[in-house]
C-alpha cells in the first residue's frame, strides 16, 4: 500500500488503528481462553478444558457478527472522527469497510488459537499463521497491482486469508473436542461465564487501544496542514507497524507465560510459577535488547521498503531510533502482562491500564502540540510503556496474583451421546 502513495498509506494508518481497536478489544478471546484452558489442563481436566474452548468459539462468533454489522455501518463516522481530510479519509473508508468483513473470522482465529495455546500446542497455530500470512501477501500483491484494485485489493486479500485460516483452526479445535466427548453446541451458561471472565481483559485492552488511538489523533494535532499531515501520518503508520511487528516477536514469550503460568498454577506449583516468571523475564529483557539493536541498525533502510516519499524516509529514522530504545522496556512489559493474564489477574490489569492511560493522555497531547511526531514517540516509549512497566513490576513482586487450582468452575455441561 505504501507503494501506491503517501495518501493511501496515511489512509491505511487510520483504517488500521480503527480495525485493530475493534479486534484488539476482543483479544481476551485468545488470552483468557489460553489461561482458563491451561489451568484446567494443569488440574487434569482435559474434557473441561476443551468444553471451555468451544464456549469461546461460540462467544467469538456472536461478538464477531455484531462487530461486523456495526463496523460496516459506522465506517464513515469512525474515519471522519480523525479529521484527516477528504483524500486520506476516502482511502481509509474504502479499506475499512471491506476489512470489517473479516472481523468474525479474525475473532474465531483468536479463540481457536487461545484453545490450542492453552493445550500447549503452539505448532498448529504456527503452521496456520505462516500459511495464512503467505497467502495474504500473495493476494495483496496480486489484487493491488496486476488486478489494479488498489487499497481495496489489500483489504480483500486479507479477508480471504482470514476466512481460510479461521476455518482450519476451528476444524482442529472441534475435532479435538469431539475426540474427548466435549459438547459442541452452544451452551449459554458457559458462554456467559466466558464473557464475564473476559470483561476485565476487555477493559485492559480498551485502555491500550485508547492510548494508541489517542497517539494517532495527536499526530493530526502536531502536524502542519496539507502535505505535512500526510507525511506525519504515513511515518507514524510505518513506525507503529514496525513497533507492532516487534511486539509480536516479544509477545511470543508473553504467550508462553500465559500458558505455562496457567498450567503450573492449575497444578498448584507456586515455586515452578515463580521460577518460570524469573526465567521469562530474563528472556524478555535480552530479546528487547536484541530487537532494539536490530531496529536501530535497520532504521535507515526500512523507509524505502514501504514508501517512495523521501520526506517519509527522513522522518522515519529518528522515530525508529526512539522506538529501538524502548524495546527492552517492552520486553519486560509484555512478559509480565502474559504472566498476570495466565494467572487470571484481569482485575488488576484493568485497573493498572486505567491508571496508565490517565497518566499518558495529557502528556501525549502536550508532546504532540509542543514537539510534533518525534516528541510524541518519546512520550509513548517512556511515559506510556514506562508506566505500564512500573504497574506490572509492583504486582509481580507481591503474592496476590498467585492463586492455585483450576479456577472458577464452569457450569455443568451435559454429557455427549458417546459418554452416555
């Protein structure tokens, strides 16, 4: 999309932050399911673990249907709220209205991936993620350029890849549940339990997405009108995309923390939980240093890969250097986030997220107004990520999150015909 032009890239930046917010609010479908399934597995209840996973799939289907309808209907107002101008808004609207059609498969992917991770099966999600994203890349290239659909082709390619990936993951989960005699139909008490358990994680994610939305909005405040806004939004989109890419790298340790913490606490082994936390924190710091060094070294080379605009290239390098300095802190934050999610400590994460957001919002707006894009990224990596680190480290040093056992038992599920 960046090769289409700076306006298209800026439009993608707005569309992406809206879509990622809508989907990101439902990340509890993966994180909460991973923790609950891992706890039941650690307690020796394989059938109960899979039954909870099926409840998560049904919940994802319901939320996805509502989000898709609302998202398509509200695409225009959502894009207009950023005040980015007619040309950028047109590109954002084109992409977003199509991309919202992939919401339900995306949420099903989250839920199914959470089940498999809780079962400590990370290989299947890996294969599906690689296959789905390779297909996504191929479809994007073909539909954007040879077919000539432009930014709409990028959205269509992503939706097709998401539908196929969701189908594969859900098939694997359903087969596993059937093999263990777990019920496959919708169980309303179980779905309600999964929804209630996810509320704190929704609040926690809402605060994170609110911070990212506010950061994108602040870019429009700090940029000069016209071409300056195009360049700043395009640069911010590239920087945030690369930050997110590295976050996925560091998040691999956090996901392991979710599954392993849930399993050891489910088995009642507090010492193993503490030992694993210390080990994963070391890995988080080391990985953050490595990704930071690599990002800093590659910063002069990355701009030309995504844009033909020299102004974007020039603006991107200092922003990426700031993002590189924030990587070790991100490593600590992501690992401890994973540990506490795995422990089911959602209420504290929600409260901590609210505190962090309240600290960051005024700083972000002031930084953008005073120093533009560069100052905004300084605020994001130091104030926002630093506050998150303080909140999480303080919690990890205590014992309130260390709760053993299978967790709150779910509602009784009827036996399947094979068990009868």
